[in-house]
């Protein structure tokens, strides 16, 4: 059995003090939003408590699906690198970028530059996306939807190259008889009222899954627990979102949490149980929130 922990959107605090020149861009909106709202939502003490709980659960690997930083300051990338190094080895932690990790065009690629060992495939010398990591019968496919979107928007895009490569990788990994976990920041389906936050080529992504299949899709971005079922060639595919890993309990937002996936079995008879853990609403206590069988051996 392989146990995978999925966390997302830690939005590491505190936000470093930006230089005036760094705010002459979309960053000014993100900085003001942080000062007036987000700094009360994304708390380092909440994140530390969640990470401490993960350490007690005996996971084999941790996957972060983006938004480690807030407005893509260089000092944020460096702080996140130190945080990851303290958390564990790149062999045991996988990271993909989110839209906040590509907040402005001038820092596109900085996530890979600073966090490269956590964002590359097995034995790969560089951080090229998509990438594949194989661990004990599990294949994690890392994608990037991180683009520098216009002010007041947080859309994402995979692009034609990644979509074509994903098709090939999923087919190859199916032939290797591996349990395929797709890591993506933006959800593959968005509610109509979230058009400014959607994955722009979500339909093309879902088409790849419908034709080639996967066993599990993990995402962040919405800061909400969710399970959506996508079409696959043989069976429907669960796409699972998690809350922000740093959301303070007691507020109007879903408090911090994460999921554990206990994966076992073989092709056509996979078993995957999801265990949700996090702060109980209105409480400072972290506990199991629920269990759900996503795939049942048959």
C-alpha cells in the first residue's frame, strides 16, 4: 500500500516587504489584498499545525499542487525553498506551480529555478513540465497551469504542448500498469461564477482523460474540499480538491486541511481510499473529517 498526502495553496506567510519597484505591476493589487484580507486568512501557525499532523500519519509521499507564494516576490521564492528543504527531501515531496507562483511575467520560471529538485521527473536534469515520478507502483504526473494572468484574474492554461505530452505519458504509464495520479493546480471543471479563475483549456484536458484515462486527478486553487467525477475510457475518474493548507480556523473560509490517499491493488482492480483531515469548523483541533472510497477493487 502507498500513502500519498495531498496539500495545496499554503500561501506562505509572512509576506516579505516588497520594494517599491516590485509593486509597479499587478502585484500592487495582490499586496493590497494581502494587507486588507489574506494575511488574516493564510496563517503560518495554521500551516505549521497541518504539517505537524501530516508528520503523524505515516505518508510515503507529499504532493503540493501549487501556490506556495503570494505575489511572486523573489524573497518569497527563496523563503519557500528553505521551507521545503526543512520539510523533507525532493525524493519524498513533489511540487507543481500555481497561478500565484507565476503572478507576473517577470518571474515566470522562478518556481522551477528555486524549487527545481521538487519539480522534476526521475533522473531528469531540469524542471521540464509535464514530468513523471514513479514511486512503488504509483506514477505522479506533474503539470503546470501557471500563467501570468491580467489583474483581478487568476486563470490558468496548460497549452497545446503539455496537452500533447500528457496524452503520450498517460498511455505509456497505462502500459506500465501504474496507478496514474495527475497533479494540476486549476480544477478541471469550474462553476460558471468562477470564470475569472478557470482553466482556459479545461475542455482539452478533460478530453485527454476521456480518451486515455487516469486513476486520480488532484488539484487546488479553489481552497475547497471537492470531488468531481470526470469521464474516462472505462470508468469515471475522481478529481479531488483540497482547502488551503494555511486557512485559519474560525473564519468564513473553509479551514485548513489536506487529504491522504491509501492506494493498493493492480490495473482493473485498484483500491483508493481518501481520508480527509483538517481543522474542525470553528475549532483549533485537527482530526479526521471523513473517509471515502474513490476506487474499489473489483
